[in-house]
């Protein structure tokens, strides 16, 4: 693995990228795998009104377990 990049910009989705070098048919190539965390909204009461808010903790917990499952599948743990 060459690197990991986390991009977070206002007004855009966050992106987690894994940068790797791989040999494809004898040619070295740089590949990037981009993962965007899911958006999970919950209804909360705020000042007497129901509003949709993003549940960031749940989003990143889901992202963590998804990445962990992919790594375990490759490693064979």
C-alpha cells in the first residue's frame, strides 16, 4: 500500500482513498480505491420540531466494520 488519503470538503461527501501500486499484465500501475461513508439520518426533536439529523457516529462505525470485513476476507482471519 502506498498511502491512505481522507478528503473532507464543505458541501461535498467525505472520501477515503486507498492508494496502491499493482502489477497488471507485467505493467506497474497506481490504483486508488475510493470509499464514501454512507449517510444515515435519524429524526430528532429540536426545539419542539422533528428534524432530520445525520448520525455521524453510526455512519463511521458502519464504515469501520465494512472495511474490517473486507480486510478479514482477504487475509482469511
